[in-house]
C-alpha cells in the first residue's frame, strides 16, 4: 500500500525563504566578534517570519502588526517591571511584579482589541525580566523589538514578492 505524501505548498516555500533571508541579514552581527553586537541575531527574526507568514499578504500584515504591537507592549512593560525590581530585588517582589506585568500585557492588548498579541506580549515581558540582568536588559529589549520587526518585514516582503494564491488552504503550514 502506497502512502501519498502532501505537496510542499507555496506558504512552506515562502516561510523557508523568509527564514533564510533573516539569517543572512543578521549574519554580519554574528561575525563581528563579541560585545553587544554579538547578542543581536536571527533567532527572533526567524520566529517572527515563521509566525507571521500567512496564506495571503493581508493576513501576513495583520499577524505581523499584532506580533509587533505585542512585542512593543511586552518590551515596554518588561522594562517598567525591571525598573521596579531593580530597587526592590527581593524574590517575592520579582514574583509579584512578573505576575502583574503579565496581567498588564494581556489586559492592554485586549483593551487595544488585539487579543492575538497577548501571548507574545506576556512572553517578551517575562523574558526581559527573567533572562537578562543589569544594563543588558535595555539592549536586549531594543534588539528584540528590532529583530522581530525585521522578521515581520521580511515575511511581508517575501509574501508580497513570491507568487501564491489568495485562497490558499488553511492546511498549508
């Protein structure tokens, strides 16, 4: 009995092309040696391209806008939370502020009628608070927002330039 494998769809191809372009854009930062420039990389740009690539240009713009807004909200609220925990660094305060920051991210995204931005907003807020320390957090926040914006713009450009059907199947990942 033969199993029929699904075809590779155009959305798959576009996603792969966008990821490759994101990697190439950030390659010089990795080659530059150490320091803060070495912290900039393609990882978040690639994620943004993968998540934002949709079956149509319009859907890609909508998804990209939500992702960018969520990253911005999470970044700004994450920095606000970091400033609070810088002065009161007790672990209990960190737990409370992390919870309040997550709540604020989700609430603000819903107030702005962008529920699809809630998850990334809360993730960015938590990652800023928990993954980095000191002045590195500020650079990380800006780098994260820029990397995400690059990934979104690449996904939008690739989706616009490469051919595809506006009525593409939802099953085409």
